[in-house]
C-alpha cells in the first residue's frame, strides 16, 4: 500500500504551515504536496500554547491560531489545504525513512514516497526520566510542546486553582508558564540550576529585573539547585518536590521546561548532523540533495556570523527557513544563500522584549530598569553583534535590528552606554 507525491513535508508544525503557503505562492499543483504529522490538527502557531492558550479569560483556541496568523498572513484551516489539493495526513507518525529509496513508512503501515522531502520534525521536550528522576510520570506533572500537552496543562491548572505549582527550569517555558500560572491564581516556586533565569540569553542585570518583577507577582525562586525526587500520594499524584539539598516544597502541580532535543533519529546515519540537528547549506539542503531541513531541527550557516553554523529554536527562524527552503526547491538558481538575522522575543505579564543577533562579547546596558524600558548591546571586536530591548515600540525594535544587520562599529563603550537606545534610533 502506498501513495506518491512530488513534495512531502515530514512534520506538521510551524514550518509545515509556512512552507505550505509558500508552495502555493510558488505554483504547486493540486495533488503534488503532502504533509504528514503526528499531531491530529493542521499546523498552528506553537507560541500561542504558552501565551493566549493559557489565559483564564477568553483563551485562544483553534482554529484561531492556525499558521500563518502569527506573521499577519493567511490562516490555513483544514479547508484551505483541501481547496489547494494539499494532502494532510494527520495523527500519523512516520516510523522509518529510507532516503535512498525516497520513501517514508508510517506507523499505520503506509509507504509514502516523494521526489523532494522537507524535514520539519521540530523537537521534543526533554523528560525528567532522562535525568534519572523517578515518579515523573504522575498525572499532575506537565510538559508543554504540543496542543495535547497544553490541554493537559489547562486541566491540571483548573484542578489546582488557588493552590501551588513548582516550575522546573528557568528558560523560556519556565518563565512563560510561571507567568501564566500566576495569572490563573496559582502560587509559583521556580527551581533551576543556574544562578539566574534565562541563562542562555540574559545577563545577570537583565535577569535581576525579571526576577524582581516575578517576585512582585508572588513568584518564589530557588536557584542553583535541581530536584532530586518527587513525593507522591497513594493515587500517584505528586504532593511535594524534594530538592538535592533536601528541601521539601509541597505542591499541587509541577510544570517542567528543561529544554528540548531535535527530532533527528529517523535520519541518523543517513544525513550529516551538526549542533544536535541536521546540517543544511544556505539553500536549506541537507547532505542528500533531494532532502531539505527547516525549523528547530535544522543547523544552518548564519552569514551574518561569518557562516558559523547555528541551530535556532525560535519561531521566526522556523518561518523564514521554511519559506527559504520552498523558494530554493521551486526556484532553484534564483534563490540566494539564506541571509538570516537571528531574532528572539517573549511576552510575559505586561512585559515584552526582543533580541537580535548574538549574545557574545562585552555587554553595555542602558535605559530605565525601574521603568521597564531598558536594553543592552553586545559588542564584539568593535562591532555591535547583539541587541536586547524591553518595552520598545515597533520603530525602536526595527532600529536595534538594523544596528545588528549593519554591524555598526563602536569605538567607545562609555559613549554607547550614554547614548543608549538613541544610538540605534539615529542609525
Ligand atoms: P514544531 O515542533 O512546530 O513541529 C514539528 C512537527 O513535527 C510536530 O507537529 C510533530 O508532531 C511532528 N513530528 C515530529 N516527528 C514526527 C514523525 N516522526 N512523524 C510525524 N510527525 C512528526 N519561539 C519564539 O520565537 N517565540 C515564542 O514566543 C515561542 N513560544 C513557544 C511556546 C511554546 C509552548 C513552545 C513549545 C515553543 C515556542 N517557541 C517560540 C518555539 C517555536 O514554537 C519553535 O521554534 C517552532 O515551533 C519550530 O517549528 P518546527 O516546525 O521546526 O517544529
Ligand atoms: P530552555 O533551553 O529555554 O531552558 C531550559 C532550562 O532548563 C534551563 O534554563 C535550565 O534552567 C533548566 N534545566 C536544564 N536541565 C535541568 C535539569 N536537569 N533540572 C532542572 N532544570 C534544568 O528550554 P525550555 O524552556 O524547556 O523551552 C523549550 C523550547 O521551547 C526551547 O527551544 C525554546 O526556545 C522554546 N520556547 C521559546 C519561547 C520563546 O522564544 N519565547 C517560548 C517558549 C518556548
């Protein structure tokens, strides 16, 4: 049993939706394109899961956040795929890929063949079991990667209303979920191993601001340690978290955000890997010329950083790599090397920040930390390579992005500090 397509997208997340729209704009014909996804819904804007989806009042629900509404573009409902003759194979896991034969084998036993494959398998959340923690399968322990995870989190939050949650991990999921829990009137203790939150990006000074803000909302931080075990009741529910130093934190629920690992296992030994993902060139093409990789799973050269290979885990790079791969497939020869400016953002409570570039080199902070309008520049070998801004407006965010894009030279760091945001606005 089998079906054949010209183009197959393996994975039905953010990149799949943006790639599908781009395919139609580049003239894909009905019947040529197929998307295979383990999830049972059409591609959606995953960032909504830790923001609008968790709101206690008027939460976001599908079909409102199908891709590509996040980029203020068309909203692709299941009807849209049907109208464009795009086959959506949902609720179906691909369990084997044979890149020599150009076939994918699904868990339902179907073989789907392609001429060109786009790998869009994203990543999965790391599990506490992988760090040797027992009892981590309890029903009131939540992760957040998929819509079904989000539904479970909403249910557990409802059952824990007025109670207490422990959040494990001080990264994006930890920070965004802690804010959502507070908004749902659940008291939060955050536990993470680093000295401050968002250690991959924030400087200690920036982290101090957010930690103080969270503390003002009642969040308690336990830093520099990890959990050792769970204390479960006779129903198997977690009642308390035991930390490595023996501290016992009673709780009604637990949210875990301890990082992700890219879904590459189908391709190990078949494709060249790098940075934990699948290595691609400036056309998003892998070491097999019929196979492209995009989004969280792709490790691509960043021209702006001298061609250094990066694997980014953010929605903007998912959208842009998807569009670029389709362009390279449909218009080979016309598509230039991918030239991406790394862009990350987050929104929590009433706060909102954006970051462009790379956080390496010396840091110069500026602005009004007390008034929640501040930022930082990262300067490496005399040029601004990274820029962060909290509380900016559209023009200001565009200005800091431009500074990085143009690799503006800086001679005097003290002068840069004095100029602050004006330095970017005047470029
Ligand atoms: P994505 O994970 O979206 O999709 C992968 C798809 O492949 C899934 O549908 C999966 O089921 C499917 N799949 C995997 N293996 C398969 C197999 N073998 N067979 C079939 N299907 C398979 N970023 C940001 O910049 N700003 C933000 O605010 C946020 N917020 C945010 C919130 C939450 C809760 C999460 C989890 C993530 C974010 N992100 C984010 C990150 C962003 O969502 C992420 O970078 C993109 O979703 C990556 O898109 P991909 O398409 O690569 O993977
Ligand atoms: P992360 O890498 O941002 O943070 C992981 C955190 O886990 C670390 O900061 C550390 O504190 C903690 N940690 C690691 N190992 C641990 C352990 N053994 N015990 C306790 N804590 C441990 O990953 P995440 O927060 O899980 O986010 C998952 C993915 O979702 C990432 O790819 C992220 O980029 C993406 N995401 C992005 C956004 C955004 O861009 N606004 C929002 C949500 C999620």
